């Protein structure tokens, strides 16, 4: 019969007990040590097939984000026959366009940048006195010619900044100033015509011989034996 554990731990009893029934202290550390080691329960973590195949999930191991792996019986929506797939066109570096395209008007001589001598080759700005004699259609055309030229200068400025070049900046700025002076003169000439028209309407309202309600026909009324038309 084995002795109780509490009695075995005593030193005096070890001498009176037999060697077959005695348990030495180094063979029973839980008896000699007063501290108790806490028991930690940990779940097994393993990626071996013996563990992750226990849930019978056929999609186990397939990545949803990376789309890696396919099942043996999984069907694909794309046919595997090469002749049924579309063939992409080969890239080419040669581009062909219409030589008379309207956008070429924004690139003088079909060049991105003009030389400084080409930018400096221009005349003076138009004056208001010269534009007073021009018709509405002429002023309209001249205005959009100035707009196109300013667009050219703005495009060349962006290209110079991209290529980090400094030539042509002074000539382009002087050319742009002349264009802005011409556009200002066009606006002043049109403003003079508008003011003259408003003043003429106000004077016509005070003249009893003029009937402004008539749009198509003579606006001057008949006074006595004299008939005047405006």
C-alpha cells in the first residue's frame, strides 16, 4: 500500500518507510514546491491539412481578394480555345492626321515653339481712330484673330515651362501686349457706337417728326407738303 503524499514529503518518515514505497522530493516537484503553476489552455494553431480540413469546407484555401486557386470542378466563363479570343491590335507610333485640320491654326507653321525672331516680327497695335471706320464684321474677325494669337502664346508659354527653356519669353510678352492693346481699342470703338446709338434714340424721342414705333418703313412723319424719310 502506497503512503499518502503528505507523509512522504516528511524527512523523518522517509527513513522509516521502505524504498519501494517512498517518493523522493526531486521526483515530485509539485509536493516540494509551495507555488502552484497555473494551467493555461491554448487552442491548437496549425495550417496542416489534418486541421483545416476538419470543417469540410471545399473553398478552404481559396483567396477572395487575390483569386488564387481553383477547384477541380470549377468552370470558367472564358473559353479556353485561343481562336475564339479577340486578338489585340499591335501598337504603332506613327500617327496620320488631316494636314488641313482646323486645330493646326493654333500652331503656326505646325510647330510647338516659334523662334524669338518670329515672335518679334509683328506690327503695331490698332488704334481706335482706325477701327471707327471698320464695319461690324471686320471688328468681329479681328477680335477672334487676337483671341487665337493669345491662345498660341499661352500654349507656347506652357511648353517653355515644361521644357525649362527661357528663350522667347521677352518677345512673346511684347507681342501679347500689342494684342491686348488692339483688343482694348476694339472694345472702345464698340462702346463709342453704343453710346452714340443711345444718344440718338433719346434725341429721336424728343423729335415729333420721328415715330420710333415703326420698325419696318420710314420713321419720319409727313409735315405739310414735304415728306421726309429717315
